[in-house]
C-alpha cells in the first residue's frame, strides 16, 4: 500500500512539474515584448529633434526620441523606396540581391538565389510566436500576401488628389513618352485629415491596440506622407508661414566637380530644379508644403503613441521609427531623393525599448539594415544567420561610440557611397569618385577625390566597398531614369525593355 502511495505521489510530482514548466513557458512567451514598427516615407532629417530646419514642428517625434535612442547619422541602403525597403525587410544588401530598382512585393522572393527562401522581418516574428499586423506602406507597395496575420492593406497611390494639379505638371522638360511623370506637386488639399489614408491607417492601428492578445504582437504602420504630392489640409501649412522658411544649402555651380555618371543619375528633368524654384519663387513654398506634410505625420504618430499609452502595452513594447531614405529640398540642384549624396540617404532612426537608455543620441554612422537584427535581439529571439546588418543593441547600451562604424549605400549596380565618421566617399561603376570631408564641408560642396591629401583616407574607405555586386534582379527595374534602364540592359545582357512595376515610385 505504501509503495502504491509513493508511486502515485511520484506521478503527481512529475505532472505538477510538467504543468509548472508549461505555465512558465507560456508566461515567458507572453512576457516577450511587442513591436511597433513605424515607417515614414521620404522623411529626411529636418525634424525638430535633429536639424530643426525652418523651425520644423514635430513635437511627438521629439517626445518619442526623448524616451529612447536617437541616431542622427542613419542611412538607407539605397536612395529609392523599392530597393531600400527590400533591403531592410530581407536583411540583405542591394549589392547581394541585385534589387537596385523598384520591384513588386511578391516578386522579391522569386528565382533570385539570394532571396528565394529569405524570411522577411515580420515573418520572422510570426515564426517565433508573434501575432503580426500591418497597414500602409511597409514594403514598396504594402506587403507580400501572407506576411501578416492581419493586413489592413494600403490605399493605392499617394492621394487623395485634386481635380487638377496646383503647380507642377509632373513632366517638366523630360521625355514624356519614355520616362513617365512624377507625382510631385504641392498645395493645401484635402480639407480634412480624415480624408487622408494615413489618418485612416492610424484609426486601424488604434482599433487593434484596444484589443487583448494571447501572443505578443508585431504591428507595422507605414505612412505615405511626406512622399509627393505634398498635399495635406491647410491647417498644417498654417504652422509654417513662409516668412520663417529657411532654404537648403545650395551653390549654383555645385555640380561642376561631379563625375559624368553622377550627373547622369542626377538628371531628373521631370523634377523641379533648384534654379527653377529660385526663378519662380516656389522654393520656400515647396519646403513649406514638405514641412506641412511632416507636421501632419507627426500629429498622426502622436495619436498612435496616445493609444499605446492607454492600451496598457506601452511598458512592454519596442518602438522603432525609421524612413526609407532622405529627401533633397534643393540640395545638389533638385527636389528628389535619387542620389548618393548624404541629403538623399540620411534619414531619422529612433528606437525605444524597456531595456534601452532614454534620451541617448548616437552620432556615428548607422545603417537601416541594422533594424532587422536589432529587433530580434531586443525581443530575445534567436539571430537570423542570413542578416547582413549588425545589431545595434550593444551600441545603444555602451557609453563610448563606435568610431569604426560606417554605412554603405548602393544605387544601381556597382555605384556605392560609404559614410564613415567624418567622410563621405562615393565610387561609381567606372571608378570615378567623390570624397567629402564632413568635418569642414558638411554640405558636400567640394569634391576632394582628386586631392592627394586624402589619398590614405580614400584607400581605407575603398576597403569597405562590397566585394560582391550582383547583376540586376530580372524583376527589378527603374524605368523613370534613363541611366538605370541602360545600365540594366548593359550589365544583364537584356534587350533593355523596361519591366513593368506596379505602383512605381516617382
């Protein structure tokens, strides 16, 4: 009888221990942090907490930065939406994938050997027990089917649009037949915030933050503004009177020392030129419209932050806010991204997490490619061995900056920029180059590539260029720019016929 009692007791103890272990596992899973992943399209560094150009008004972004870590020198991996977002979401460099231009979301994983079995960032969280949700512009369009458990999709294009454009016809002096039309225009429209897709996206997110979940969640929110056209309601323009607008640094002869390929890449006749903006009196008005769009997005971010605080998830949620590239507002002669200069690739990056310092500012170069591995480490998930970026967790937690940090940017096959601590080196496919000493020339007016004083610095920076430069992915193209059409045809041995990409960004 005693032996039976001992056996029963032993069984009960084992069952109890197993149940306790299961409960502990469930508790551990539920304790994993949530992730709020916020993308803002075409947002440059003219936000209040950074450059504060023209007295930019971004109180909510500024408040968010005070709660976490702000990177002042972060760079996209390409100065164009499609390749930039594909790089971040795959964790791979454009030079590895050959995705140098636009690409449909569902074609990122195709016959390309580098990406055919890649796990996208939101999918990695999904595979590790997260409930994934997303709305708006996250990949180039929205997201490949099945990436999110709940998808709010994306409003097509960048509307709403007035019946007629206000200022810019979208063609400029370009070849209308072969190279299309830009969405660029500016003015107060529509009348109410509620008519903006970004406002509706935030409503969708707020609704979901008001729910309870059995799993930790990954929430992606992709804003369309301040991507052109620069349309938002009048009240956002009123925050930025023209009398207080400061124009961007500009020299009329700034391109005189730029290599031929750099000039070809910068040949964007469908965009307003800086000289045109000066002569027409529209320069300050374009900047006013851009800042109005930024203030509108900042307000919408504030709505999300308020909802997060009220939800009860705030203390256990990682927040990352980033942009896919910078945006030139007159620098280097035009209003566009489309270039390997700093103003086209530098963008805001800030990260808030329970175990990170608050109010920390990091000035050393950083890559948006690092977002994927950083979120994994902050969430306690195993590292993904395919990631080419470096986690920023130790950088954020350490007191001394990493002076060896750098950022690598690619625009087309074998055209690269390297941002180091103090220098910007650009090398094009034919070997021609630019070098800027940011210690004395932060606006990149003087190309020092031919100056023998900088020979050793150039030698060091060239070592950071990628060894591998894949040919263009067949599904990726950029037909908006003649140089890229020609380069893809020449390097891939194709007939040069453009590949149609849905929603091509202009």
